[in-house]
């Protein structure tokens, strides 16, 4: 039976990340790093991690700084680039050191997929999967009611809370975990840019993405109102050095069950959607004879 053990992963700046190592019964064929979406906790990915351990992988799940433990968002100065340059780097190096000589792969959800492209440490990966990792510009959100609602949270409520409270109280609003003010303000600014953070010269995102030379599976979801195919394609276009495989899933691919932006990793899709990802990872981390 797979084991789960909590760990603290040290970052270069001294910050320690809350993480969990999911260990398979036998020898691991590789290690998979699960980079979460912004404002989501690692527990959301535990069921998926359990399936990966069943396929012979060791799995590392974790929380970005300021997202966990509760109450730290206000005390933490961190934005998305901090997560990519500090947290993702630390997790990648820790996973590789824990399993020397084995393939290191990554699965990123929403910003977790962005982080694969942004982080220099991803150059050490064997392959990666991006799930619902879109250019998050408001212009891509097609239903106008949804666009107005997202604009209300990201352009009005979010920046106001960040400046007055010092953080974004997503948990109080029932939208996820609280976010540090810096992350909220960055997110808000990028939503107005036609190409999201690729139009922010402070990010140098296009150059960061060009450094990566690995196979990438990029997954979009037809019932995701925030990430239509063209928004995911825009992100993929910047992976100029990667062999990118694009897949779109619809509720019909999962017995009619809705998926949406946050639903891919819910256990109801374990028998229908997850095998595509797990099989793809297995192909890029073959068992040793």
C-alpha cells in the first residue's frame, strides 16, 4: 500500500513549503511533481497522486507559500514569479535529489502549468503535463455573465482587498484559499493584457518558456468557461522548444460528468480522464529492466 509522509521543503531564501511525499509500494519508476493551481491546496490532488503511485510513481504534492497554512497570506510577500523562481525550483530539486537517477516529471494545473514554463528548474524535467493552463486574459472568457463576474473579483474586489486588507480573502468568499496581496495584484493586472503575462515586460515570460525542451501534454476542457482552446493554444505557442501534444476533453469523455476549470482532478474522473495522463507519463518514464 502506498505511503504518504509530510515534509518541509526548504527554498533558497529560507522559506519552508508544506509538502507530502506519496510513495509507491515497490521501486519507483520516476517521480511526479504536482504543481497546484493558485489558491488551491495540495489535498485537492491527493486522489490523483494515489493513482500515480499505483502506476509506480513517487509523487510530490505541496502548497505555495502564502496559501498554506491558513492565515499566512497576509504575512507573506509573494507573487506568481516568487512561486515559480523559489517554490517550484525548490520542489523540483528536492524531488530529483530524493530519487537520483530517475525521470522527474511534472503535472501542472492552471498556474501550475504556467510555472513549468516559467521556472528554470523545469529544464531538468523529462516531460510535463499542463491541465487547464491558459492565458487568463478576460477577453478569452466567452459567456459575458461569467466575464463580468470574473472581472468583478479580479479587477475590483481583489485589488481592493489586497490594498486594504493586505491579502485576498478567497476563503471567506468560498472561492478557494486566501492569496497574498502581491499575487492578487499581479493576476489582476495580467487579465487586462491581450496575451496575459506574456505582455508584461517584468515577467520576460516568452524568453522563460523558450528555455524548455521537453515533451509536453497540454490539456483543455470543453466546459471550462475560463480557458477556451485558443487561450491554451496561446500558452503552447510559446513552448517553441517543446514537442507539444494538445488534447481537449469534454463531459462526454467522462460519462457526461462536468469537468470545468477546477474539476479534472476530482476522483469522479479517475476511470475516464486520468488514464490518458497516467499512460502518457508512463511512456515517458519506462520501467527499468
